[in-house]
C-alpha cells in the first residue's frame, strides 16, 4: 500500500536497518525525506482491514499470481 506522506503519521524514533538474511521491511521510505511511504500489509497486525487499490510490478508476475478484479494495474511503478 502506498500512501502520500501527508496521510501517514509516525510516532517514536525510526531507523533504517538492512538485514542481510531476511530483508523484512515494515515500511518503505525515509521519514522526513520522502513524499510517500509504502506500508507492507504483512507487517500489520490485521492486514485484512485493508483492500488493495493498485497492482504494481505486474510485468513479470507468474500466471498463478491472480490480480483481483477492479484494481488499477501497472507493469512497473505508476507514473
């Protein structure tokens, strides 16, 4: 899920951490520097509360990766 920076509030300290083994992300973007943030549904306590509105990077998706009807679809990043 991508949100405009003005729609996201962070509380507490944030930090960047690169894990060479798992690479798990909570959110993408740099607080105080970027205009938008990507929040990964798998990092939420209850991801079922959110419904996707766009599908990105669909160009190389495998056939079994079904895109739900009604989504805006982009082969790469929306532009």
